[in-house]
C-alpha cells in the first residue's frame, strides 16, 4: 500500500443499461431522478475518468445512487433491475480495474429471500465487495425481523453492508405541512435516518447475534458521534418518556452497554468536503480502524474531501489507514 494511494469507498454510478431500464419502469421518478440525469459523471465514464486523473493513484468503489429500487419498482421488477445493475457494475470493474477497486451490489429488499440469493450471486459469481441497503426501506425499519436473513447472510459471507439514507421530501418536517421544504429532508433528514437505523439495529441485538458483521455508515455515522451523551446516558433511562409501550427489557437484553455497539459500525468521510471539526469528531468516536475515505462523488466533491482529511491533525499512519488501508482490509485485496 502506497502512502499516496486513495480508495474512495463510497462513490455512485448509474450504468447506462441500468438507467435505460430504470426509466422504463419508472419514467416519472421526480426530482432525484432528474438530478441524476443532469450529473454527467454518474453515467459518462470519459468525464468521470478525466476528473479521476487529477488525483494520481486514486480508485473508486462504486454503488448505485438514490433512489432506492424498492421505492419505484415492484418486487419482481426490482430484482431484475438489481441484477442488471450488478452485471453492469461487475463488467465496468473488470474492464477498468485500474479505476474501480470494486462495486457494491444492488438489492431490492421488497423480496428479501430473492435479495439474499442475489447478494450471494453478486459476491460469489461477480466479485461484489458487499451490498448496499437503504434506510428507511420503502418506509420500513431495518430492524424488522423480515430482514434478518440478509444480515445473517452478510455475516456468513464476511462481506460489508453499505448503509445509505433514503428520506425524501415526502416526509414533512412539520405536521402542518405536506412536505419537507428547503431540502431539509436531505441536509438533516439523512443523518437523522442513518442514526435511527444504527441505534435500532443495536437495540434489536443484531451485533450480539452477528458480532463480526460489518456495516459502513454513510456521512460519518450521521449524528451518532456528536450525540454520544444523549445516546449513552440519555438512553440509559429508556422508557421513562413513553407510557404506551414497555421498553424495560430492551437494554437488559443486550450483552454490552448500548453505546458500545455504535463503535461497531464503520463510517465514511463523505461530508461534502468541509468540516474538519466534524471529521475530527467522527475520527475520535469511531477510531482510525473504523473510518474510510469517501467523497460521494460525483454527487459530492473529491478535492475538498481530500484536503479536509489532510488538514486533520492525526498520525500519518492513521491517515494512511483512512485513505486506503481500511478499505483494502474490507475489500480483502491489496491495491497500490
């Protein structure tokens, strides 16, 4: 591993074949789909590679962007689309191995067992690095027992899960309004949804059942690093504010203090290139072995993300882990 190697662990791509099929299934996806069509580098490889050339030994791990397949396709359509996306991403990674360090398999979890089968196919036959899931998932929480087979499969395969938020403007910030305005659903809603999913996955005992499970949280673990006091001591009195449900057995059912499980998650540095103070907080909370470099490109900037991480006053060995070492460990391959 070269000190100059950069592995961008959470990047997005929409292969042309997948985009064509997606538009047939849901031609009126709204603002997110329109935005994606206007982001040239998400589907134009020449434009993408020209930007990548600016950063030397720099490679990407690619996955589909929003919207989640579950939000616009039937279960049958969704799995067909996931297969098309995975075949296309695998082909790109084979053809451009010097550009793409790997791809993250798409799923359609409105068909859980079909998605388990597709996860196995993508990882074993196509070489996928892991799978991507969204929260909320078609309005449902990830700690529903129905989704347990996927977590069990990923633990068995020893491959990571990339966790991406998926809140939309349809979820209003105020009861008196019909939608979330000023893109608050994205700016603040996505970190919130990520955080809720993380805590609920811990509360349901997921990491007790699968202690080696690896989940990579987008955007540096959402709100978790900044609210450790509210999550830890604050939730020590879980149930004291609730009269219509009994939460008394949740914390005693866990094998460890509930805040400990937050440190089991991985977190990426995709913070839109700003906020050295946020990077420092996330680094201190998750630790140098659990943070991976990511930019969200082409939906987020690359150079500012690199510069922000370089400004962080941390040991060179830790910076090297974040830029590439942790990614290589999770990908199970050496690059650079």
